[in-house]
C-alpha cells in the first residue's frame, strides 16, 4: 500500500534557528513472505497539539492480527495524546504519548486473550526549525543521510547488546539466528524505557525512518546509495521498497523520508528535489 504525502509547509521556528521548507513521502509494503502487514506509519505536517509535525513508524508483533492491532493502536493513541497535550517540551510530549500507549496497550491485551503477548516497536520524530527530536523503543530506526549515512537511533535488540559487549561483530549480527529478538517494545512491560535524541539538521540532509523489513534486507551503504541516487523523494522511497523486496522481502517494509530544507540549495548548488 502506497501513501503519498508530499508536503510543502513552513515549519515553525525552533531552537532559535531559521525556518525551512519540509517535504516528505511515506510508504508501507507487505513484502514477499508475510500474509499480513503489521507495520503502521503516521506522517503529518499539520500542527498537532504543540508539535508542528509528527512522523511515526511502528512495527507490530504478536499472533494473528495482534501485531497489526498493536502497531495501529499505539500510533493512534500517540497521535491523540499529542493532540491533547499542553506540554511545551517536544521530549515530554513524545514521552507522555509513548508511555500512555504502553499502558493502554497492556490493558487491551489483558482484556482480550487473542491479543495476549502483542507489542510493537516505535520510532517517532518531529522537525523543529533546524533540529530533529527523536524518540524510539525497539529496533525500528531513524537515519540521517547526506554524503554518508548515520543511524541516530540505537536498536533495542539481543544481537545489538551482543555487539556492544563484543560478543559478535556487526557483520555476524546481520545473519544471527536471534536478530529478530528485541529487548524493548511497547506493551512488553509495565513501564517502558525510551531513548531520546536531538539532532541538528544541515542543508541537504534527508531523514529516513524505517522498520527492520528494510534494514534486514539492505546494508546501510546500499540504502545511502539508493537515496542519494534519485532526485525525486517519491522515487527514493519506492526504490528502497523494491530493493528490499528484490533481496528477499522477508518482512513488512515501512519507510518515511523527510527532506527538512527542500527549498535550500544543496551542496552542488541546486535545489533539493
């Protein structure tokens, strides 16, 4: 399923920086092997509560329909809470929304045996002037791409813990049998531990948010080359999905691309897309 959202909006000034023009495109795909799409995305430029824009990727897990329910319910709950929030701090707004989604999802699972054990990853961000505020739980990722690719989020997974402790190297981790075991998820425990990141954005940067259906199929450098090799943001996203499917498409694929300063000159002197 393709979601087209090309947004030409002026983002409110934040952290004392200049305003930029923001463009984005979002897509989910069921992949080659799954019968159900448990990835769910939300991408909006409109002012929601005190946030000028909101972008969320969730990758659900659980039995039949449970993962689909978990990702959709989590995102919908977060958006509703963000809209109602009186908080001014983007970190606090995202934190409260994620914590409420965690509590409510656990209550839903307790009420319905068919939903027992469900959970979801979540990575969320908002662009505030020249800064990006990010929150994540699980192994869905956010990257910043320019002439290199930088993973901003940190995977909450068993193999990532093994890599950090020196038990295995990064290459071994990609094909490890336990690579899909995550150590944090919305709905998994009574309290949820959230990572937050603040990133200063620069001219020419592209933000990529995605589920592991993309990153398990493509190396980071492959992702960078695909994103950098197309001028049109729609083509960038579509080619990422095609490449992931061509490499096996073993899981659902979710992609959100954001160009924060689409009206500013790039390094080669032209305008972004």
